[in-house]
């Protein structure tokens, strides 16, 4: 029982990070119908920037701020400069552009910081808490990871559901032409959508950095797991992305703990295939509205 | 208020409008009639900026609209209700309504106008927090019209509001359009295939055929001209 609780706790922590990456992918997919294969590269690059701050003696929090701010900028620039010009062309063009951006970022990071992975400090201790004499697989840092992701999700929910800007963002994503007829500057909304998505991705990068280390290829698996989580939840649903991330995190934790840690990637594939067979649109895909 | 001169527009090799001239007076209701494919929808899409004209002039109070993007034309007070409404089904009724007036950046005025819309279209109020996908065709048309009005436009472009609606609902919508001119001083450019309904409320009517204007008369004169009615309007 303790083992199950521990595996679940570890799964939730992992899952929170997957959820953040999945959310970054979903936000962009909803707004521009592009699967952003550069997401892994973008969060790698912003985490490197944060690492530079820490390495030069800056505080953890300053580094986190740098990562988030640079995420906003990279996301906005990527949309404006790279994705906008291929908008309206075949969907594959945008996908290839994001793949190109990924390769570019990875190469640039290698040139600037080298290929050897660097360690990254956690915000709080990673020594497990104990409850009633039992050591739990849950550290203060894990709590911070969960809390940080939850906070960002809550902030995004408020932005999208409660504010006029959020309403414009959603309208631009659902029906760009109709949104323009209501005076929404759709181009700006798409840029902002990419910026927000990249910010969420950057958060995931900094949170996972202590366990995967910081290197040009260290975050590749994050894109795979994030994408799997997004598909499990339904690519169109932000809530689904979060649920998909947590489900995947727990599932992989059980596979790793009860069977073998070598099978984790296989477990992700199995989870993906199962969901796609049972619910092809993902667990949380919105019922498509009748269009008259 | 709106002046269209020598307007030519189309899609690819298709020329949907060919030298259209049209003048809409402030506070009037002008109907644009004609068969399917006559260019009615293209005319509205070109005026609202969704489609770039190939030639000709579109002026609102003397200001040229032809090169402005849609978002800016909206800000000049032109609202376009597209065919079958174009409500955003994923958003709630209230969200759709607010969206129409958000660009004015005046929260209090927006709340007031949204409330007014529930008075003007009572069936919408009980459904305010439901997804627009749950509305019937007539309710969607009301919502689309109400959404356009929350921006308090001076010129309202309405594309085939009668499409697929029961005659009684059509009559109510037409009466609302008439009242918008008479009571609020708004200007309406109404595109309709249902010529009889449109003529019953319009001040003036323009008949399009294959992208050119074949008649431009006061609505009463056109309704009395049996030759034109038979040739182009089907009644």
C-alpha cells in the first residue's frame, strides 16, 4: 500500500510536468492547428538561459523568471517570423517549419553551451517527506512542482474564461473569420497564444531540469511524453491535457515501479494506443457542436 | 452614407461582382435581392473587408474602405452578420454577445448593451450561459444579430437572415430590422433571396443579376413592377 501511494505521488509530480508540456502543445494546436514539434527545443533553450543565470550566481527565482520571460518572447517570435508566413499553406509546411526550428535551437544550444549535460538545482530539497515514520516519495520540491503547475493552470483558466482578452483568444482559435468580424485582431491573438504556450513549456523545462539535467538533447523525451498526454486528453482540450498528463505520469510510475523502469517508454506507447483505440478523439474531446 | 462605385470582385477566375454601383442612405433599410449566385453575399463580404475588391470604390461617409482590414472596418461602425449567423458554437450565448462589443473597450456600456439585447430578443436570456451550439436556427440568427448590435454599429450588413427559418420567425426578424432604422437611426443593408419579406420592410431595393445591378428602385416601385418581379425575384 505504501508502495502504491509512493508510486502515485511520484506519478503525480511527473504528470504535472507532462501536463504543462501537453498544455503548451494544446494551446498552440487550438489556436493555429499546428503541432509544435519545436516545443521540446524551445523549452530546452529557455532552460539553458535559466541555467546560465544560476551558473553566474543568480537566484533560482531570477532564473525561473528569465526562463518564463524568454519563453514568451521565443513563442511570439516563432509565430510571427516562422509560422505566420506559411499560414494558409498546406498544414505540413507549418509542421516542417517547427521541426526546422527544433533542429536550429538544438544546434544553437550545442554551439553556445556545449553538448555535456549540466546539473540544475531544485528550488527546495528533494529529500522525501515522511508521514508517520514512513518515508514518502514526495519532497518539498515535488510539492513546489505540483503547486507551480497548478498555479499556472489556474491563472490560464482565469485568463481564458473570465477576461475579455481570454474571450478574444478563444474566439480567434474557434472561428478566426467570425472573430475578425467582431473586431478581434486575430493575428495578435495567435501571437499571444504561442507566447503563452511557450511560457507554460518553459515552466515545465525548469521544473524537470533537476532530474533530467540541462543539455541540448536532454528534453527530447519531454516532447514525446507531453504529446502522448495531449493526445490522451484530446488535442483540443486544455483540461484534457492536464488530466492526460496526470494519468500518463501515474501510469508510467506504476509501470516503472511494479514492472521495470526499462519499460516506461513502452508503457507510454501502450497507453497511447489503448486510448486511441477506445476513444480516438481523446478522453476529454469536446462534443462537436452542431453546425447549421 | 455608404457609396459603392464600379465595384468588381470575385474568387479566382470567377467574377462575382462586375461594376456594381450602389448608394445607401443613412437611416434607411436597403435590400439587395437576386437569385443564387447573383453576387449578393460577395457584395457584403467586400464591403466588410473579408474580400478584397479587384476594382472600384467603397466609401463610408466619404472614407475609402477598400484597403482597410476587417478589424478596422468594424471599428468604423460596420457590423456584418454573415449567412446563417456565424455564431461561435463553442462559446456561450453571453460570450457571443459580449464578443460583439468588446472592441469598444467600455465595460459598462457593454454590460448595458448586452442587457438591452436580452430585452430585444427575450428567448436568448434564459439560455445566456448555455453553449450557442444548443440554440435553434432562429435563435442563432437572433444571437448573431444581437451580437452585431452590441458593438452599436452605424451600418449593419445582414446576409440572408431568413435562410431556413419559419415564416413567423422571419417576419419578426424583419420587423426588428425595420425598428433598428426607425427607432435607433441605424442603417441596414439587407441581402435576401426571400424578396417578398425583404420588400415588405425595405425603403429601397437593388436587384443583382450575375454580378451587375439590373434594378435600383424604391421598394414600393419594385414590388409593383411585375415584369422585374417575374424575371428576377420569382414572385
